[in-house]
């Protein structure tokens, strides 16, 4: 049996939309101050609230008793617009993509609304329109009748012509962070009287990969399978930890130079119905976790693993040399896009796995020493400096996670860190970053973040030194190790 939770829990007012706070606030403000525009573009990944928000917006602009920009969902207009009606027109561009259909639309938009003040056209999957259909749409967008609002929605913004983009107010819907998904799932289960343990909540939310709809679909299957009493066992049976297991197995057969094993394990992974591109991304993610564990990141908000998994991940990480992991990580990241365009993605993926078998620098069982890079220059450095690097990497991630954007930007120009007498000394050759950081409040913030990882440090100091320009070490190290997590201004 299927509950279709994602249908039942379609948001009915703005406050029900989870995670897209900036967008919702802006839309509400526009309604409150009556500063609507005639064309909106909602872009972003699947199942993040584009269509739902468009429908709420369509009611809100027509609601006669709107409070704080929210539709009241009770007035005559709201009620009429909640049912199928002629004033909210949903067009699926995937199946109505021809120029004739858009021409037809251009005629119809001229008829005034029957219920409220505005007619709202929601054109879903707008990137599917043909070129001539786009041109026809463009004409309407240029001079829309006063009573019409267009909302174009798409998951593939890059396929839209610039002429369309420039005529729309654009909102980028974002994938939702795991914690937000967990909170939302908890509420949904509570309302449905479905019991669920914390770990399963986490597993289900994670399986959604940032999409509320995908998460609720998974939740549906797990709930039905477990007869509304979800346990870790039932969850694992439905979601199948086999994903992670098959990734581990592929990696281990690479490590053991077990070529037959590589082929068998890849087949097995794909046998679970997995797309090769997804498999590749998961390989890269998994290896990234191994790298982070190896360099000493112990924070679950950064590591993409569950608390209970740490020991087993650390075990696997110990089997590999860090340089080897870095190469593997690079390789799988590099081919992710290529796979999409490859005529034979499976062969490409297998060939990368085989290349990794041949890499000279093979994992060794005793390669447990933590080195940040292979260059001998680095290994001669005092251990203290290496520890400082690791510590600093963690701090940078924390700063970013806390949305301290300005500080985070300035800290990117720190190109050397060292610990001396319980003091963390930051060196920068960028004068404006130095000025920005060298302020008691900011130093205190940094110290707090530092103490999350090392409470032996009692002070932070920032030093401006012009000559450190050549000291690229840290930047390079961090860039290599944390690749996607840390970005430097070049
Ligand atoms: N931000 C959100 N808050 C709450 N529920 C959401 C959100 N996003 C998606 N959902 C859930 O997923 C379902 C589908 O959402 P919606 O149709 O708005 O997504 P979408 O972004 O338009 O997806 P697609 O790109 O596939 O069209 C909703 O009915 C709701 O259950
Ligand atoms: Mg949609
Ligand atoms: Zn209303």
C-alpha cells in the first residue's frame, strides 16, 4: 500500500514550505507591498517546492483577506482557487512544448480572470519548450496583460535562453540540508502516528538527497513495509545499506588488486537499479569521507556519516594512504560529468577503477601515518605545523557552516598558520583581510571555533607579513584535501 505522503503533505500556505526562507519572505513582502512583477522564474532541483510555492503564490495574490502576505485559505477567492479553476493555469511544457500551444496561450491570456484580480500561468518544466515556442512566449512576457502573472518553473535553468531569463524575477530553490529534512520528517510521522527511531529518521532523510519529495517517497515505502512502526532493521531492508556496502566492496577490491572483484562488485551495485553516475558520485563522496576521517575531521556535521559508522569508516580509511585516496577522489570527481555524455559510461567507470589498481602508490596496510601531501618538503615540517593545518581546515569549515561569510572570505587569505605557546598565529599577506580579522570580536569568534577542536589554544593572533606570498603550502594542502568544502579566492 502506498500512502503518497508527498501528496498529502503538499504545503498549503507559505509557512508550510520548508527551507526556502529567503524566497518565501521575498514573495510575501512583494504581496504585502503590492510590488508584484509579471514573470517569475522558479528554478532548482526536483522536489524542493517550486510548484507548491507557485500555487500558494497564485492564491496569495488573489486572496482578499491575506495576512502578512499569506493566503487566508478561507475567503471566497482562496476557496475557489483551491479547486480546479480557470484562473490558475498549469501547463506542463514537457508535453505541451510546441509553438501552437504557446500561441493558443497567448490568445487566452487576454481574457480577464473570473475569480480574483490575477490569472496565474504556471509553466512547469519550461526548459522543454521548442525554440519557436520560446519566441512566442517571449512576446507575451514582453507585454503581458495587467491581470496576468507567469511563473516559469524548471530544474534545468541552463537550458533557458538569456532573453527569457532577463525578463523574469528569478528565485533559486535549494536542496534542503539533512537536519531540516529530519525535522520535517519527524512532524510528518507524528501527524500520521507513525513511530520511527532517530537513526531511521536520519537514514530516510539522507536517502532524499536534499529533496523533500524524494524523502517522503522513501518514507512512504519504509512506513508501509514496516507497518507504521519503523525500526532500523525495516529501514535498512527497504533503503538497503547495500549501496554503501557495494561501494566499500568496489574500493576494497581496488585496494586488493582484485580485478575480477571490481567487475563483480560494479555489476552488483548496478544490479540494485543504480545509475552509474550516481554510483560514481557516491564513490567520490565515500572517499571524501575517508580523507576527512584520515586528516582528523571528527565533526558529524561535516562528515557525511552516521555516528555509529565512524569506527568502520576509520577502519577502512586506515587501509589507504592519503595520497592514494586523493588520487581516487580526483579521478571519480573528474569523470562524474564525462559519464553523463559517455556512450558507454559503464566502461568508463570500470576503466577508472582499473587505472586505480595500476597506480604505483598503492595503499599499504601500515600506511596509517597522517601526511598531508607527499612532497618531502612537507614531511620535513615539524609535526606541530601539520596539526595546525588540520586544525585550521576544521575551523574554516566551521566558520563557513555558521554563515560567517565576510569572515570566511577574509580567512581564505590566511596562507600560513602555526601554533606557538598555546597561541594560534595566522599569517596573511593580504592587507584588507588582515584588517578585517584583526578585531577583538572576530578574534574571539575564531578562538571559539578553534576551541571546538583544540581547547589547549588560549589565544589567536593575526600577523600581516608581505613576504609570505610564496607560502602557498597551506592553501594547496587544504585545497587538495577538502576540495569541495573549501573554496579559495584565486
Ligand atoms: N520546500 C518544501 N517544503 C515542504 N514540502 C515540500 C517542499 N518541497 C517539496 N515538498 C514536498 O514534495 C512535494 C512536491 O513538491 P513540488 O511539486 O513543489 O516540488 P517541485 O520543486 O515543483 O518539484 P519538480 O521539480 O519535480 O516539479 C510536495 O507535495 C511536498 O510534499
Ligand atoms: Mg514542480
Ligand atoms: Zn483568502
